[in-house]
C-alpha cells in the first residue's frame, strides 16, 4: 500500500508525477521531493517557489520543511532567497546531524555549498501583483478597508510508501507583502508539518501566525496515535484551535486547513474556510482533487 495527499489543487501535477515513482517502490522522501519540486517550478502558482509573491520589499523569500517519519529527522529553510527548490534544500538538511534548520544568508550559503540551483524567483507577473497591491494599499490607507495578507497558500504533502515509511514536506512563499525575514509555520516542525511512521503525518496551510499557536500538525499526529481516525483528528484539532482563537480575538480566527495520512494510507482533512481543495492518491485510486468546506 502507498498513498500521498497534498494541500490545494496545485498539488495535482506533482502528486501525479510522484504516483508513478511510488508505484515502482520509491521512497516516500524522494516522492515528496519530486512532487513538491513540480509545484515549486510552475510559474503560475503565486504562493510557492518560482512565481511566488514577494515580501514588502519586493523580494521573494521562501520557507520549506521536511520530516522523515522513520527516524524523525527534520530539515527546514526559512526566508531563503534565490534558490529554485527550497524543498530539496530542506530535505538535504534533514540528512545532517546538526544545523538542520537554516534561515536567510546561512541557508543560501548551505545551498551554494551543496550545488543547489540558483535562480531569481521573482517573475514579471509577481511584480505586477506587487505594484497593483501597492496601488490598492495607497488608495485604501485612509479607509483602512484592505484586508491584509490575503492570497497565500502553502503546498504541504504527506506520503506513505510501500515500505511503510511516512514523510511530510511543505513549501511556500508565505504571506504576500510580509515583512522581510518573516517566517511562517511552514518551516516549523510540529506547526506546519509532522511525521511519525508508527502513526502518520499531517501538514497545515493558512495563517502561519495562528497555526503555530496550536502546533496543529504535531497535535493531529498525537491524536491519531491516541486512536482517532485521521478525519476525527483533523476536525478535533482545527475546531479546537479555531474556537480558542475566536474566544481571544473577538470572534475572528486566521485561516487554518490541514490534511493528514495514517500508517494505513487513510486520510483526513479539515478547514475553517470555504473551499479548501486537496489532492489524494493511493495504490487503490488515481490522483483526485477534492474540496473540503468549513463545517456549519
Ligand atoms: C504562512 N502558512 O507562511 C503559510 C502560508 C499559507 O495558506 O499556507 N497560506 O503563514
């Protein structure tokens, strides 16, 4: 049995590519890297890799995390500039004994040392979005009608391979117009991603500042370990955090969406937004796009 799940419709092409590898018995870590690289390389996804939207200084800064559920090794990069595939660098960092999480210039020096592809990640299209946004912000300044930090998605994938190994990875350009150096939940183990091959894996997308308050990926894996199905674990963790956030923030909560996979290849999904799309494939079914809606 093998299975793979990813956040958002943008995971489809990468997952489709990884399925062929998994069917041949490929390792879950390799499959995650293949699948996420595909998403990173596609220029029209505005929130991941090449074509990702920039920060307030018009620089694309990327976050990515990876975890191997067999030995619980973690690798992550934060605020990484000018490298094509953050997921490959994060995974490479997971092979190190120390210094597994690197940010900014340190992460770039590491990527350079190990020969990862350098690339200007800011596309013409992303620049247009940036200038349009600046215009809107100027117009909206007095009226303060502009909702900050909209239009961001992270690709997160969890995968079980034929050898029963489970891995998880994330990649994102984070929030559009974020501060330089801002790091979200996506490279933070336990928040944006977590995997334990004895149990399963989970990954999150949405407002990093809120997701990290609930360590949602770690929580989901622990709830599965305690006996919940992936679906029940996802719903419990998202609903509980959403409720707590609303208590604190006068009835509002940031976007939180999650997907999870257990060691049997069964999946779970939960969200507090309308229309969270995700992609699931396994040795029993071809890659399929589904849409999850907030529970009423
Ligand atoms: C972040 N969680 O940087 C990411 C962005 C995201 O859906 O996933 N948006 O906060």
